[in-house]
């Protein structure tokens, strides 16, 4: 629940998913997050194969770095940054 509470404070940040609610039931924590119309970075990389274009690499990694900087500025450390939980939305999907 601490993770959900921490992320919820970022509200409408463009590069951090919105958390609308969180609760515990049946000894399980649930987080209600914004729906993102896009593709997981993991799936994007599998479909594209290797990316050799530096502009594409930077367009993917720069927003991730900016989001991490925002959460670190609030004293939060995200311990699960991976292609499994990074979405590419919009034109790149």
C-alpha cells in the first residue's frame, strides 16, 4: 500500500501512471490505476528486434529518466523499473 500511496501523489504527471485508489481486501493489496492505451516496452522490443536508431532509443528512455528524477526528488526509490512495466503510448505503439 505504501507504493500506491507514494505514486498517487504525482496526480496528473504526464510520465507517471495515475493511481486513482488503493485498498486491501482478502489479504491482498489492490491498486486502481489509469488505463494506458499503448504497448509494454517488452513487447515493443520483441516486435522491433534491436533498435539501432539513437533518436528512438532517446525517445523511449528520456521520459523514463525524467519520471525517475521526479520520484527520487520526493524520496521514493522505484525498485522495479523494467520493460515489463514501462508503456509506450501514442505514436510509438
